[in-house]
């Protein structure tokens, strides 16, 4: 058995605990037995080999080995600020952004937006991130931030960040769009109806670069994934 499981608390010494959905998946779906081996990760870049020590209905105790720490080269952190689409399209987008290595997703509150970034929606998307990490082997969780309007998001942009906005008629999204001195990258994607003239004006005054994603009109989730794939380090 080589399944990966997310733990909310790192092992205490050599003992780790799975609870809730993770424990139930191991016991009821995979029908694990004492002695089976799995991998554990806590979302901070660490992963532990572990062996099942005891099984309960909603709790599994494991003997954890020494952690391995991700040694991937540091990439410029990528944030996608997106006017969320509705329904399952949100889930699919978050899954793919996680696989592509995005560091953070900010639900963008826009005039023409169709989905509200509620606390329950945020919690649901956080679970999607965990499942995507389990599947793709990523050991650091993509952060799901609380929703923000465009003006507030731009007011929070750190010094040295490169900010681009997907909009028809913008510059072609080439490799050199991000300056070598950039310390962070933020990509903005509007709703299906597009950003309003007022929102585009806010972005222009903040020095945001307009970029084109091609000749066709893309759905929100397609635009976000395209932007992430081209900007990810």
C-alpha cells in the first residue's frame, strides 16, 4: 500500500494520528491492516513514511519514520486572483492550479461575478487542495484566501511583485513578461462577462500589465489554468 494521507498535526516523536475522513478512508475504503505502510504529509513540505500501528473506527495510529523535506528549487510564488466560476468548475480549477504549483488562490469579488466566496466555499476548496496534493505528490498546500475586491487586493500587493491581468487586446503572454527581479507573481482573471471599465481603470492605475491568452474567449477556469501554466516557475 503506497497511499498518501494528510495529517493536520505532525507526528509526536515517532507516533502519528489520522482522524476523521482520512482515517475512515484508510480503514473503510482501503481496508488497511496493522503493519500496512503509507505516506503522510502535513502541507508544509514534509513527508513521512509510516506503518499502521492500530486501527479504530475514526482514528488510526501510525509509527512514523524520519521526514523527507522537499528539496525542489525555490520558485517565485504565484498567486491567482480569480472571479470564481460556479459549481464543479471551481473544483476542477482548484485541482489543476494545485497540480501546477500555484502558491495561493484569492477569490476575486467583481461586479459581474457569479459565485460568492463564502466561508463554507473556502473550506470546501481547501479540501479539494488536499485531495489534489495527495494525488499529484505535492507536499505543500495551495492557500485558499478569503475573497477580496480588486482594489483591496491591489492595495496589498507586496513590493517587487509582477501583476498581470488577463484581458483581450493585452500584450502576448511571453516568457519575458515577468522581470527577472520579480519577487512574486499575481495573475488576475475576471468573470465570464469580463472586468468592468471601472475595474480595468483601477488595475491600470495600479500599473497592472494587461496580457492576452490567445484569440479565443476562454472560460474562467480555462483562463486561470492557462495563466498559471505560463507563469509558474
